[in-house]
């Protein structure tokens, strides 16, 4: 009866555990995409490893992106205090967009150096990133609309600013995806930059302020 | 001694953690079934990706089904408040039916477009789905029989309605499995429809009412 | 500071979470060992699936064995109330014997029908099972010796009975391993029977009584 | 709202759960690196298994190293009592170095017996180990600097000793990596010895004392 009235285990506890589990597994499965090169007698392992660089780049960008999503999901649940059946289902769909990411990561790593396939792979990768950002917003907006799952004393002006700031995610990722039509490298470079930018201390989300208020 | 008398960690806590873990891993492992197509110089990655559509369909149906099972297992433990040795073992068998799902998912994805193999693959997939639903009912019925693991003040009339409503799972999935003998596509379409239907807000389980009462 | 003085999270909490995680992942990874058969135009998927039966048998025995180990580990922590550095390390080695099980499971599934390899595969499988049982006893004995990690009011006579009853694990698994030298099928049949036997309600461990006393 | 003010769930709880998840998955995925040998009619499974010994050695060293890192991360959070956005991000990068370990483990297992590739593989493996140790120190130093995330009453002299003792990790692993330039076997032997040494009871970290004081 952990979810109802046990002291110290909140109503959102099991959702957070499940979401953390899926994100922890998806982030760790990414490593299976990096191959171990075979080397014949004339080749060197060093150069075979260097040739694999798109795999490391794709690994790092996807890992950091899931990590950042996890941190932000974590922040959401510092203010969300209830769940509903529909909210749980919305989170399942959100988690599906994250859990599928190892696949487009392997796709882009495999096809990044092929002139003909690069654009298609970058678009699939970008669309997955965009879908994650869209579903993150859907989860938040469901919880925040009319303070459905938030405490009643939240500052509504600050809440509106938080909701607006989250919109930058889908917009930026969609722009990065469209960029791939012009040049796949620029598109992927943008995703890498976004991962690094959000990793920096100053980029902490506005929801932190809400938390201090709420 | 988390399971006995620590405040804030109920007797069912570790079972819920383990079950969440197995379900989170099974749902995330599904992605390994989606392959990265290789493309020769005459082919295009785009059309190779489109040809793989049974893999995406199988992935989505299995992912949403496990997600829905997780949500419902979560609901069960809002009223179940104790465990026994036999109940833990019953949950282990229940989790086995879920943990095996990535395999029939890969099976159906691989064989969906082969006239000769399609029916067999659809039956194996359907039987796994049916086994999950049967074991879910077994877990619930063990807990509910004579209020074995439920609080004493549960409304017995409502309890009977909840138990009856859960029976629709095995019946529908068995019907879907038998449908495959006639046409594998209809069978799989039914499983997809069920996943979408249970995802919708209105389909919340009756156990929610029990929870408000209990 | 969850592990020290937060109410509701005991000192053993994080060890239990980590152990549950490793066991949940090992049990779920087992599914990757079951292959999806390819079928040429003359073959049938049905018979190809039936030919794979050693994979299903190995999967089921390993799954149920890890499940039973999890239930028993869970029981241990109903009386263990502290940890030490050495105890954490002992658990890491215990978890290594469980985490490696998917490998001998794949080994036996692959070689069960080969006359020449069967015995070797069965011995490796049996030795892994024996190692799990030995480490389980080592974990328990470290905790129980001089009531090192147990509450002071435990009934010492009952404790001695519990410790003795756990010894049946390594003895039976070692016997099953040696049986493989004579006939690999009997050896594996014994492991299957053990898994089914421990699954049955009556086989609940004596530690349950300790729990009621302690 | 588990992370803010629920009694019994501290502010660091969800970070610990996520970190435990990633470490539990990385440690368990290592098993996928051990292959099942195929045997032709003239070979024996026994000798094919013995020839695979670098895979078992690499598995054991990596497993025990992640296990030891987990125990030490666990110890850190017996004194760390708060988180910040930057600290969460630092932990994401730390977890990336651990989550990638299955890859260099597979690399060294594959290339250990090839004269020409051995050194390169050992350097990549050693650099990953060093990166783990460096990030572990970065996580600790961020938390400890000016008692940023520690309780105010920590003994500062003891704290300085703890911080100094953790420095031995990156130094030893970097030395082991450089050793590979001279002889890859000595390098790997050192990593194996380190894993065994840290497993022994006497090697418990000084932070334990801090915990008793703090």
C-alpha cells in the first residue's frame, strides 16, 4: 500500500522509480551500439578505433541528452504532488520516446559517413529528440493546467514563465531536425551544442524558483 | 530490515521495486529488437527504414502493453498491503511472462510479412499476451480471496466488481490469439487497438474506486 | 544522507535497491538468449520453434532460480539491520555469481543437444548455480555470526536451524553438478525440479519464523 | 513531490536511485561480452571455454571495479545531504564513464591475445578506469568544497584527509594506464590487484570516520 498513505512514500514515488528505471536502462543500453572493431594483420587497432568516431559522438550526445532529460524530469516532481490514471499513461508514452533513442543513435552512428544516407539518419534522430521534448512538455502541461497535480499555493505568474521556458525544447530540436535537410553535420553539431549548453551550471531551469516558492 | 518495521517503507515495498525493475528493463530491452538496416549503393536508407515497419508496430504495441500492465500493477498495490512467501513466488511467475515478451515481439517483427510463418508468430505473440493477463488475474485473485492481503474494511461488493472487470483481459487476449488462426493481421490489429484503448483516460480501472473506499 | 539517519530509509536500504536492480536486470537479460529462428521456404516456423526447446527450458529454470534467490535475499533483509564495508563487498561478489548466470544459460541452451559438449555445458551451469548458493550462505553467515548484523534479541536456537537449512542449497546444487558427470539430462532435470519445488507454498524458509520472533 | 519535503525521502534520494540503476545495469550488461563458443566436430567445448579466459578475467575485473565504485558512491551519500543542478549534471557525466565500461571491457577481452593490438586495448581500458576515478573525485570535491553539500558540523581536518585519500584512485589508475606502454599484461595485472585489494575488509574508506563524526 506504498502509494496511498504510508508515511514517507508519496503518491508519485512509484512513477518516479519506474521512470528512473527506464531512463537509467535506456542511457546504459546506449553502450551496446559501440562496436568492437576487428583488425586484420595489416591494420592497426588504433586507427580502427579512430575511424569509429561517429559512434562515440552519437553515444555522448544521446547519453548527455537522456541525462539532462532525467535531471529535468526530477525537477518536475519537486512540484508535482499527485498522479492520475491519465497522467501515468502520458508518462508511459513519454518514456517510450526516451526508450527508443538507442535505435536512432545506432542508426546515425552507422550512417554518418555515408553521403547518401546521412540526411535520412539525421532526420530520424532529430525527430526522436523532438518527440522527447514534445512529450516532456505534454507531461508538464497536463500536470500544470489549472494546477491539476500541483500544490494550490504555486505562484501562477512564475508558473507561466516556467511553462514558456520549456517550450524552447521542442522548438530548438525541431529547428535542428529541419537543419538536417540543408546539412546533416550542422544539425548534429547543434544537438551536441545543446547537450553541452544544458550541462552548464547557469542553465538550471526556472522551475527551481517555483520550488522555493511553492 | 526495511521490510518489517521501518516507518515509511511498507511490507510490499521491495516487491514493488523488484517488479518495477523487471518491467522497466523488459520495456526498455524491446528497442534491441529494432534493427539498423544496411544499405548498398543502389538502395536508399529511407525506403529500407519504411520496409521495417512491422518492427516499429510490434515495438509500439509491446511497449504500450507493458506500460499499461505496469500502471495496473501499480494500482493493485494501492490496496494490497501485505505479502506472503507464496504471493512473492506468484509475482515471480507473473514477471516471467512479462520479461519474455521481447522475444515474441522480435518473432512477430521478423515474420510478419512472411505468408507461411505469420500465423505461427501471431499465435506465439498472442499466447504470451494471454499468459500475462492470466497471471495478472492470478496475482490479484490470490491477494483478494478472503481479503487475504487486503485491508479488512474493503467494500466486498465493489471488490467483486473489480475482480470481474479484470477478467476481460485474458478473455480478450485469448480471443485475439484465436483470431490469428483466421487472419494474423486482424489478430495483431486487435492487440494494437487494445493498447490504444487502455491508454485513453476513460478506461481507468474500477480499483480506483476501491482505493477511495478502502 | 539517505543511509544514515533519515526516518523511513534504513541503513540497508541502498544495498537492497542495488541488489534488486542487479537481480532484476540479470533475470530480464535472460530473454536475449532465446533466438528468433530463420525459416527457409521449405521449413515451417512451428517446427523451428519446437526444435529450440532447450532454450525455453534453460530460460525457465534460470529465471525461476534467480526469482527464488531474490525472494530469499528479500527474506534475509527482514532480519539484517545493519551493513559494514566488508558486508557490502561480500554482496558485490554474491551479485557477480547471479549476474553471470545469463552466460551459462546461453551455453547450455546452445549445447544441450550435442552429445560431445553436453556434459561440459551442464558442469559449467551447475558450478554457477553452486557458486550462487555458496555466496548466499557466505552473505548470511557473515551477517549472522555473533549476531553481527542482526538485532540482539534473535532466538539463537532458531537462528542455528535457519543457518543449517540454508546449507541444503550448496549441497544440492553441487550434487546436481556432479550428476552431470554421469548424465547431463538428469543433472538439468534436478535443477528444474529444485526450481519448481522451491516455488511451491510449503517450501517457505524457516527465517520467516525468526522474523516473527526477532 | 518526493524530493522536497516528504518525510523519509531525502533530497538526494532520487539521485541515489538513478545512480544505483545505472551502475546496476552497467555491471550486469558486462555479461553480454562473454561469448558462447561454437565447437566443430573435431574440437572440444572444454578447451574452447578455456581459450576464452581473457573474457572471464576482463569480466571479473570490470565487475569488481564497478562494485567497488558503487560501494564508495554509497559511502559518499552517507555525508552528502543536498543536491544542486550542477551537482546532478556532474553525476550524469560521472555515470557516463561507468556506463561506457562494458565497451573497453569487450575491447580488451577481444584483443588481449593479439600482440599488435594488446597495448592499444589496454590503454583504452586504463583511460576509462582513470576517467571513472577522476569523475569520482570531481563529484566528491564539488560536494566537499566549502562544505557545499555537507552538514555544517563536519570535522574539517578529517575531511581534508578523506579528500587526499580519494586522490590515490586517479593516480594509481593513470600509472596503470602508462604501464601499458611498457607491458600490457603488467598494466592489466595491476588493475586486477587493485580490484582485489579494495575488496578486502581493511581497505574501507576514511569517509566512514567522517560519518561517525558528522
